[in-house]
C-alpha cells in the first residue's frame, strides 16, 4: 500500500484525527505549513479552551487558557499557563507551568509583549463559539494598550458570557468594554487597584440577568454611558440591573444621560430600544436601575431619547 502524506488526507478524516489532539500539539502542527495553518484556523479542531485570562504586571504577562470542566495542568489536563518575562537584552523568557514539571526557554530578539499577544490572538481565533469567561488585568503601560488594541479593533466583538476586568482607572474599563459582544454578556465584574489593594464588590447572578459589579469609586459618566450602551445593543428585554446604595451625584447622572424626564423624588430617563421596548433608567440616593419597559408604559409627556 502506497504511504499517504498527511497533506493528502481528506478534510473529514483530517478533522477527526485533529479532534483527538491536544491544544499544544494542534498549534505545533499549525506552524509546519500554510495548508495545515489554514485548515486549523478554519475548522478549529480539538478541545475548546473557553476560559481566557491575560494578566499584565511590570515586565511580565501571564496568559492562561482553560476548559470550563478541566482545570488540571497540561499534560494531565488541558490547562495552559504561560508567563512571558521581559529580559534586559530585549529577549523574552517563557515559562510553561506543566503537571510533569515546569519548562522555560529564552527567545532572543522577541519582545515579550509581542510573544504574549500573539498567543493571545491565537487563543481568540481558536474559540469555536463563545468564551465562558474572559479576564483582563492590564497596567497603565501605554505600549501594551496600543498593541492589544491593534489586535482587537479589526476583529468582531468577542463573545463571552462573563467578563472580569481588573483596571487601573475608569478609562480602561471604557476602553475594553467596546470589544465585547453585549448580546452574549451575562455578567461584568470590574475591580480597581488602590494602594496595592484590589477593591471589588460581589454580585449574585442568575442566567437571565445582566449583572454588573463596579466599585462605587470608579463610577463616572463614561462608565454609566457604557452600561447603557451594553443594554441597548443586547437585544434582550429580560436584562435587568439594580444596584443599591449607589448615592450617585446628580451631576454625574446628567453628564451621562442628559436632563432626566422626571426629577422630583428620583431621576428617570427613557431611551428608545428595540421593537416596542424602551430602556428605563431610574436613580435616587438609594438605588440605580436599568430595565426594559413597554413603550406604552411611558407616561404621557415624557421624552424618549433616541
């Protein structure tokens, strides 16, 4: 029998074979030739690693990929944990945490940001449907923000159910929210480092709710506008958000949403949404809510903003 080259195998059996390979092996095959690279990019074979974390610290970046149900380190499991460290000579040291012993290698003349973000982009491209969870934790490194923006801007918004952002300032939250698909998001959790301590708030969640957890000290007009935008773009009239004890200043609310339709005991705004639905935003000293109501429920004479 004449031997068959790997490149001569038909698509269906090729995909069947690759579905039995682990993620590192598939990525190694991807580097061998353009045919396998295009095939892998198109079919996305193998196990779906649907939990992604990108954590930046000074001169280091952690990139973690996991499956929702398999958290064991590779090769005992499927979890990939990489650390890219900047070297003084301009090279990069890569640590690979493994169940059979950690590995490390030095890549000369490779910027550690480029190395980490290249693998990050591969992870984004390999996801078959949507991520279960995405975690970003950047520093104030302008170079990092510029490089990751070049990766995220040309592509479609990232589909993920849960988004966890550790930020240095409110502007970073605003920056990253635009890259995620609001139709998929079920929860958003933001935390901000203050004097070396991470301040965050917990929120209970349910499958049909959109939950946002934001520490009070990072609330500003831009963050509120981003929240409103997420709701309006979601197309899901079951989404509901309530936060007690917000105690937001009226000036911040007006800066975010404009003059309220009602401003006696509480401030109320209405925004045109989809179908016959309207987004209603209410705020007073005790709570802040967003919810969808029928257009017919808006009191006569109240303005519905476009």
